C-alpha cells in the first residue's frame, strides 16, 4: 500500500531524530551529581533537597497540532485533559506520582471562551490526578499565532522514592512479558497526519460526519482525551519492571527507550483488534501498516514490562490489559529492536 506518510503531512521523524540527540547532548552538559538520568526515561529526575530518599521527577510536552482539530470543531476543554494526562503518564513511567502542574497557552488574542475551556480541562484532569495547578503563562502573541491558532504546553513535577524507581534498562530480561493497556484514541500524536488524511483544515465540516464503523462523529472520536494511566496502574506498580508510553514515534521509537541494548521486543499483532478509528485513518489515507505503527498508538497507549510470574496478576488487575508480546535477545531479531508479527 502506498499512500500518505507523516512526512507528507509535514512531520519528518527521520530528520527529528538527530536534532533530539543533539539536544540531549547539550542539556546533558548542565547535569551535576544531583541529576538522576537514565537513557530512555520519558521524564527527568533530580535529588529532592528536602528528602534524600526521593527524587523530584519532571516532564513537559504539548498537544501538538491536535489544537487545529479542536479549533475546527470549536471544542477546547478536552485539550486540557490531553496535556495533563500526557505529562502524568510520562512521569509515571519512572514510578512517580504527580505533585504539581503548570501550563503555557500561546494564543493570537485574548479569546476568553477558548482559554477558559482549556483551563477547565486542565483543572478537571489535575483534580483527577491529585495534583495542583500552581501557575502558568498565557501569552498573547499576535503575528506569531494567527487566524485563531494557539499552542498548549504542560509542565509537571512529581516524586518517587529512590527505591521505587522503575529501571527497565537494568532489570528487564529475555522472556519478560509485554502487557498492553488500551488507549482511548489517537491521544496527542499523529494529528498532523490525521488532518491531512481527512482534509480537516480545508473542510472542517467533515468532523461532523459519522463514518462507517464509528459510533460517533469523527470530531468526537479524534478529540477523545489522552487517557491517564495513573489510577489503573497504581495498584500494580510494584509488579512492573518498566513501561513505555506510546506517544510520538509509536512502537518503534518508544519501546526501545525502555530496553537494555541487548534486548528486543516481539509484538504479536494478532493479540488485539486495532480500534475502528485507526483502521479508518489507514484506509482513508492508504497508509502503510508500518507507518501507522510508527505514528499512532494503534489502540495501545502504554506497554508494561513484567516478569513472567507476575504477568497474570497484572493482567487480572488492570482493566482491559492483555499480553501483547515478550522480550527476546536482539541477536535473534536480526538487530531489530521491535518486531511486529
């Protein structure tokens, strides 16, 4: 199948990779002995000045061009849930629970309706996560943002005891079980490709359609908030060796971040049915399956690494979870880090 790619939509993951590595190198030059840094973390850690047994964990992200879908639909509250839950999940991959959150809204004009809807979403998601919004910045930048555009960025700080930090690159081993936990939709990734596939920028009315296979409008399906995994996974954190938050870069980029260099992940594609929304996106854009797994979560928002003897208990405790694959020796995978069969 030859169709639309993420690069066609303006996002070049291959070009972004070297830039990210350079940024890591430059930021690493600021690290002192109080910084806790491990390759692959979705968040950074630093010694807690008031508690030598714990770390402060921080992460930041944005909702990306999902704001354009929200603008086309005239619905903004879900974006607040998106950014809070994305940041909560990134911090959770270290074992941390959130403490506080800050937001940045860059917008073209003081549009009270949009700003209030977004912050109502931030409030509701932070209340659900048990973290406070202690500040933020709303910047009015005409000329930088135009025609109703805006940007939404979140910053989160959490804490974790040093003994409870998840260290998958040290503890994961051949035979460990990979457990998938369902997503609620596209979450906060792939919106640029979605917009191109459905022509949303030129024809926002398409968001009111109910395509075959969906039980609601396309707009509601695409704007379903990024799921928080904090509450579902809290009871089983002691049974988890590591987790990969399936965000930008999909399976091929996010899973290897959590693995020792000598291991690879083997994913059994037949263990779950890809949700209808992703099948619709793929068919509408004639997108290759490999590209879909590189861009989207494909119905799997978080992947857990669990020892075989604990896998059954984790699957039983986490609603909707299932065995999605296992870890294998990289040499048996022809040097690949993620094999989807």
